[in-house]
C-alpha cells in the first residue's frame, strides 16, 4: 500500500481516538482515499484497512482498557451504537471501545460497499448495523 493511503488510515485512526473525526467524517475520508472497509480487532489491538484490489494495511490501535467479556451482549452493543450516533457531550470513541469490550464485542467489520458494520463476539455471535441514510 502506498505511503499516502497509509498516512490517511493513520490520520483517521487518530481522529477517531481523539474525537476530532466523527464516524461519517472518518468513513468519508477513507472512501475518498479508495478504501472499501476496515476491521477493528480488540483482542489483537489492531485495525486493518482494505482496498478493493486486496491490498491492506494493519495498524496497531491505542490500547483500550479492559478485556473482551466472554458473553456477547448484542442489545448493549446496539445501545452503544445509538449513543455514538447521538454524539452527546459524554461520548468518546475511547469510552465506546471500552464499553464495547465489556459488552463482549471482540471487534467489528465495516463494509463501505455493504453500508454496514458487523460487530462480533468471541463466540462469533454478531450484531449488524446498517449505515444511517
């Protein structure tokens, strides 16, 4: 992957972490750079960004407190997504990640093509969220 796209992925990752980019802004920048999606893996503490030609880059993420709970609570993950979408004053991506891990979310796959996010637990249970229109 070329250095410019890696730089964009890193900037988006940092923007999410420090709340300088909203999810729509984050997605918009990645799409504009030609990415078709990404994966967050809380167990590996890594994020992979994918191009349509199969090329990808894996970046380490900031460590988020806590471990991934054994049981996946889809209702809690859905509540966390609604919290993020509302973007209240107490929202932060760091808090979202920590709460998602506590709800048993081991990671998530974002598909720009499919306009959805698939959250998954350690036992491969899933919760699917479609992008808002």
